C-alpha cells in the first residue's frame, strides 16, 4: 500500500529525511503531480526511470529553490536578464539551457546524456518547498511514460507510481487555469538553440513568450528535428 500523507510540517520534515536516503517522493507542484528525488542520488534517479517505465528520450528536470540559483546550474548568457529568468520560472516555465559545471556534477543519468539542463522553480507547492529546503532535486511528472494528458492528477499519480514511491504527499487537487486552455502543464522552452524553440506549450502563454522572444520557433516538429540532429537517433 502507498504511504500517503497530508502535507504538513511533519510530512515536510519526513520528506527531507527520505531524500537523504535515496528516497523517491510523489507530490504536487503548481501544475501537476510529480515524482522527485535528490539530484545527487543516482539510485533515486534510476528508480524514477524504472517507475515510469520510460522508454523514450526524457531527461529529468532540475528543481531549484530560487530563480537566482539558475545561473549556478545553467550556462545562461550574460545578456539574459535576471528579471526575465525569474518571470519565466515563477511563471511556470521550464527553461532549458546548456548545463553549467555544477550541473555536470550530478549523475549523468539525470539528463540522459544531453548537454543541457531544464530548470524548475514554479512557486509555492509541496514539491517546491521541499526542494527549497533540501537542495536541488531531480523531478518529472508522476505518470507512466506515454500516458500524460492535460494534467497529471492526484488520482493518476497514486495509481501509476504511488505503490513504488517511498512517500505520496496528498496536497489535494491541482488547480485548473482556464486561460491556459488544454495545456495545463508547465511551458517548456529550450534556449540552448539559437533561435530558442518551444518544446511544449503550457501555463505560460506562447503569446507572452513571443513578446519576449520574437524569433521563438513554435513548430514542435521542428524542435524534434533539431534535437535529433544534436542527440542522434533517439526516441522522442
């Protein structure tokens, strides 16, 4: 049976202890229920891939506590404003940049051999708060690979991965943003390409991105093409 607990101070403290012991935790973010472990834990990272039965290219995302930590873990161009980094991250966008030396110290399995790292810092949620107090976490959505829909709900997270996790944090249902339309997950943008490419539309509207980045490539098939050129014949 899954160990399902409500989110409170006691559960928060227990989660921090689990992460020190290669633990894997299911918990809500702002946009989805996700699964995560310490970013330094090769055991935890491999457990997540096994739990999700992942058979396609899909690096885990690096969860950071504050937008100002972004430059520590990603090689962000000097002319990329700090204010814009904060707006994107807190606006529920996962930003992909080339990995910094600090990120290259994490197990290579986390990025599946990619030279990049995706950064997560989406505001107040159990997942974010635990990572903020623990340190960098490796995370992804809490569903069997290939079964994601508009949103990974509490029920799907428990049914898909709950029995394999060390802890499931029940934070209640995830909110739904009508303005985002059917794409309720975080928006993903890859800034390691020039011009940048939209990887997945989501809570941060594509129209807002285009105001900041008029040359943003929004053709998702084009992103798959350039990513395959970089990574070789990977299953996307």
